[in-house]
């Protein structure tokens, strides 16, 4: 009996010793341990967008915000701090620490519950990438098996690289490079020891130790990391004392840090055009042409002009209501039928502004609405509206290129045009905005005051067919093939109009707009901009147009766009029934287009014109430009070959093509008006 009991006891004891090994063997052969996800580690990585000076515009990511750091980027001190607090024997063990497991087991038995983990860095990596966080014995066994397999497949350096890029560091930051940038606005190599200690201490409890939430608790955890390094003899007394005393500055920011949402959206569209499908996850570094300071200046200018317009419209309405009340009282009770108030939905009013470097075509600022939060539709690039009189300079440039000058006299009278439409005889009798006629007016004055009739008669003088052939050099699409071209009835976006205006601002050379300078992914350059340009006019002829457009600002329809201390040239545009209000122009180096209008294509309030609503935004923008960049070029260059002549006390400009008059003309307007 005793002998049998002894055998049973020995058998149970042997089985007890062997059962853990049997259990491990079961899990080892019962499951397929696929470690390819870690061996071929390719996590989703955040794309970063920068302005032209390298200032970050935004982070763009899918679900996890992560910057990737190669092992060579990671300072040795970070490795020491991590190993000191998490896994001191990391470089000796095969993936699991047997001693730590037994210590943890004894404490579990003593306490009756889990009080200490025994996971190595390798096991923590496995748990985060390959397994769940459930607290079961089966999961711990799988974790250990995975860890051993990983240690056979990867080097210690590769394991550390994956760990430091995968682990969550709180505040939405995945990976230590992301956390360093987010919490401290620093690169890894610029971190202090205390900052490194804060970061390596975070993964244990990211929410609890996050310095943005619990600064003191986070500092305490970091001090324990530093003390551990000191105990191990990895830092000296001076370094230890200095690190304990430091209290780093911590930033608490949104993950995207999106300073220019319209730019981010437009970059995304450009990525789609390049057929790059992993914009949010590919870890690209996108260097744009945007100047963040000018982007903000453009946004503010648009916002201020919009607010002024809304305030002005309310005053218009009040005045009209008072007029109606007086009219009803004095005339008759049916006055509302004779004096109709304009019904305008002011909620539809919006605007856009785009600004380019005239010489390169680089987009410096691009704002697609007054308020992105209310409307993310980008009117600067996607909105197509009629430019109205803002198109006239192209017609006048053709005339100047053909030998006309600012002194050339144009006929400014009304005329009825008959034409056929859908088999029906139609009549068109265009009018000037001021509803008057000058008889004869110089080309300069006609454009300065945006005389519609003089422009139409100029088109007739040039010849419609000849004009259309000459306009091809500007590459303007969908031009109408009739006299309505005189009034700018084609559809253009503000960005397109700005591109065409570089023909004037860049001394007769049109440039293609650029938004992205280059795109990099790791060490590869995925995209790099190519500058495209072509000549549209000679420098002398382009300068003559600039002097006319300069006068438009100084004493014409764009007077509200004037800015003291810098020469500006521009043209206003107000389409039929005040549906669109434009101001397109330039300084010696920067081209800018402003548009305002109702999104539903209904008329704005009747007094809102390009000069009134868009002019102030244009002027406010350039005031900020010269404040931000006081050394910017302030005056237009005068090219060789320009002849300056004083006619009736006013300056006029001529060239070998646009020759000065030989004798003073004294023709009578009445004679010129005979048909």
C-alpha cells in the first residue's frame, strides 16, 4: 500500500514538473505563429506638410499619428533609459526572462493576484502587434513563444527599432519620434535626458503618465527612470542631479496641427492627380510653396472685407426701407410695387483669395472661403465664375502688342448689335456701368474707368478673328467667339485668373502655378516641381499695360486697393447684376486675385462691386505683405526701350511698337461718331 502511494506521489510530482512543458508544447504545435507582421514591419506613417520655409502646416494620418525613426536616428541614451526601466537584461535574454518570470510567479502566489509583470521588451512588442491585451495564461504562453521566435528572426537593434516606433506614448502619439515632436517640439537628437526619461516612462501607463495631463506624476516617473540609470552606473553624479532638477516645457496641441486646411485639401487633390493612393499613411514629407505668414494675412484680409461687406449691406437695407416708407407715405399705398426692395440672401456671400510669386508661379497663399469651418469648398481652385471687366486687360494687351498705345483714342458710344440665336433675330445694346458716353476716350482712360463701350469698339477695331488668334498666346480656355468676350463672359477660377495675370506682372512671361515644391518619402524624392513658362508679350509692351493698371489703382475703379509705400497694378471686375466682384492685380513681385460673390449665383447687393468689396481685401493683404517683408521690392522696373512723354500734363509711355503721336490730335468727337 505504502509502495503504491509512493508511486502515485512520484507520478504526480513528475507530472507537475512536466505539465508546464507539456502545456507549452501543446501551444507551440497547436497554433501557427506567423511573425511576418513584425519581420516585415510596415506601419502606417503620418504624412507631414510644410510651408516654403520648412514650418509645419499639418500632420495628415489615417487612424494612428506616427513618425518613423530608424535605429540610427535613435540616440543611445534613449536605448539606455528604456532598457534600464523596462528590461535590464534585454541584450542577454532570448526573448523571455526566466528569472523575472519566477519572481513574478512567487509574488502572484503570495498576493493571490497579479502584482508584477515579467514581460521583456520583446514580449511587449509582441503583445502590441501580434496579440490582444487579455490577461489569460494562454495569451502569456503564446506571447513567450512569439518572443522567442522573434528573437531568432530579428536582431536586438531591429526589435528596439520596431518597439520604439510601435508603442503608444499617450495624447494620440504612436512612436517615440512622434512623441518627441508632439510633447517637446524637438527632434530625437535634441532631447535632454529628462525628456528622454519622460518618454520611455510613458508606455507603462500612457494616460496616467502623460505630461499634458499629469505633469507632476510624469516627472516622478521620469525621475525613477533616471535613478535606475544612476543605480546601474550608466550616468554620473552631475548628470543625475542635473536631470532630476530639470522641468521641461511640454506642449499640448491637436494632433493634426492644421494651420492651413485649404492647403491640406489641395495637396490631397494633387496627390490624387499624381495617382499616389497612400497620402495619409505613406509617411510623405510634402514641401509646399506656401508662406504661412502670408496665408494667415490672406485669411484675415478676406475675413475683414467680408465683415465690412455684411455691415455695409445691412446699412443699405435700412436706407432702402426708409426710402420705401417715405415713398409710400408721399405717393400712394401701392408704392411697394413701384419701389421694389432687392431680396438678397446674404448667407450665400463668400470669397476667395489666391496669391502667387510672379516670377516662379509659386502659390504663396490660397484661401478658398471666408471660414473653412463653415464651408470647406475651395472657391480659389474649384469655383468657376465670370471675370467680367477683370478680363479686359488681355484685350488691351493685344491692342498694345499690335501697336496701340495708352494715348490711342477709342470711340465710346452706344451701338445696337443684331444677331441670330436659335433662328430668332436678337438685339444687343451694351451699356457702360456709369450709363454715360464719353464720345472719344484714350485707351488708357478707357481701361482705367472700365468703359464697356470703348472696349467693344476696340474689339471691332482689332477685328474679332484677329483678337481671338492673338489671345491664344495666353492659353485661356473656352473663350466666347463673339463680342461678349469684351465683357469677360468666360468662366475662370481665381487661381486660373492669377496664372493669366502673371503675363502682365512677370514682364510678359506667363508662368504655371506651383503648390508643391517636392515630395519625399524616406530617402527618396517622389516628386519635384518643374517650372513652366512662355512669353506672351515683349517687356516694353507688358510695362505699358502695367502703367495703365497702376493708374486703375491710383485713380480708377481699384482705388480702394491702394497701399501707401508700394506700387500696385490691378483691374476690377463686376459681372452683370453684381453676381461676381473681382480684383486682380500685382505688386512688383506678387500677383493676387480676390473674388467675392454668392455661392448660388444670385446677385449680390446692387452696390457691391469689385472695387468696393474685393478692393479692400486686396489692399489689406498688401499692407500685411510690406509689414511682414519690409525689404520687398516696392516699384516696378522700367525696361529698356520705354519712352516717357508728358501729354496734357499726364505721363504717357511708348515703345518702338507703340509709338508716340507725331502731332497733337485735335479731332472732334462729333466727327468720329459718324457711321
